[in-house]
C-alpha cells in the first residue's frame, strides 16, 4: 500500500490485524486516514498519542474537510484505537475524549439544485469533452454514488426487447438495476464513437470510464470533473454529492414513491426520504403546475 512506510513495523503489523477482514478498498481507505493522522500529529508512535493531540487533529480535519468526511475520519480512528485497546496494546482509547463531528441528516437548500439550476448545468455541458459530459449526465439522471460510477463496466449495460436501456449499479445489498435516461444512453454512444470503440456494445469486464493513462477512473478524477462543470455553469457552490441529493429531492417533489426512490438510490430504508422534507419547497420556484409538467427539464428535449 502507498505510504505504508510512514507507519513503523509494529504499527503496520497492528493495522494488518485490525484490517484482516476488510476489503482491499476499505483497507486502503482506513490506512490513508491513519497515515494522515500520524503525518499531521507528527507523533513518533501511534500507541503513545495523547487526547490533546487527537483533539487538535480532529479540529484540523473539521477546518479542512466537509463534516461528513470529518465524521468518517473520526470514526475510522476511533475504531482503530478501540481495536488496540481491546487487544491490550493500549490502556485507553484517546478518541473517547474527543467530540465526534456530527453530520445533520436533514438536507437544506444548499444541498440541492433547483430545476432551473439543473437546466443551467445541462446547458453548459457542451463545453466538456464526450466522457465528462456523459459523466455529468449519468450523475444527474441516476443519482448514483461516485464509487458506483467509477466501477461501471460495459457488461453492466442492459437493453430489453423494447430498446429500453438499464445499468447495473452497486454491489451486495446495494446492488440494483436502474433504467437509463434516453439522453444518457445517446451520450454513451457518442462517447464510444469519440473513443474509437465499435457501435456494438460487447459485454466485457472493461470499465466504461477511463483516463488516457489508466483503464479506470478514480473518485477524485470525477470530483474534479464535477467541479469544473459547476464552475462553467456558474454554480460553484455545489459539489458532486449535491447531484444525488437533488435527484432524491426533485423526484420526491414530482411525486415519486419513497419505495421507488429507495430502490433507485440503493437506500437501506425508504424513510431516508424524510431527510428532504425541508427542501421540497426550494427545488423549484415556479408554480406546482409548471413543476409537474416535466417538459421543464431540458434533458427531456435533448
């Protein structure tokens, strides 16, 4: 793993025991946060950190990252130190003395785009290349997570007898098949053309989204693409996660059933929809008749 040398031999051996049942991706994520902790605190031994050093680090994290990321980093480190206490490497878990960053689960106006803002974003996408334009429309029309988008392979595209197109997203309990917007599929065809691929989509293990140097794309690549698109559209206040929130909020406003949204987004519980109760009045400023007439989405005219 990259940068594992930052941990001393004993620390790395403990981490290997701690992460033995984790998937490779999860293990890499945990390790990166533990390395960040050691780098920023400048401690020589992770087993000898103080509660004050832990508090200072979490304060740094809260200044540098979104609250959701701060909460995640705290949870990773708390879990790692709880393991070391349980296995008697240390006597106390220093993170029990640190206040956990808490993410409010209810969404507000700053978390969602209005229909007008979605249209504003769509209008600006012609300035992007074929791949990046497809990525943006894929995120807007599926509400998928970034880690789901980067893992989509050509074999995950499905067509039925009536030429409706679908994509398989997620893994395990969150695995699902969802219908693709016709415009999104046309952009897939355009992307294949500009990539020098054949018109016929052959199911394969190859990832759909790649870079010039790699056979796959990363979450970080996608975040940069999304930031560029929002900046070009004059909407720099939004980020990638807001596209997923917008999909949920607008769908609920337009009358979609909570169970359908649960299946579409891979929620574990349809009552996640209650998080959007305070934003449904903000996602569009037009009359309800205008909203429900879905022709106001420029995507439907593409």
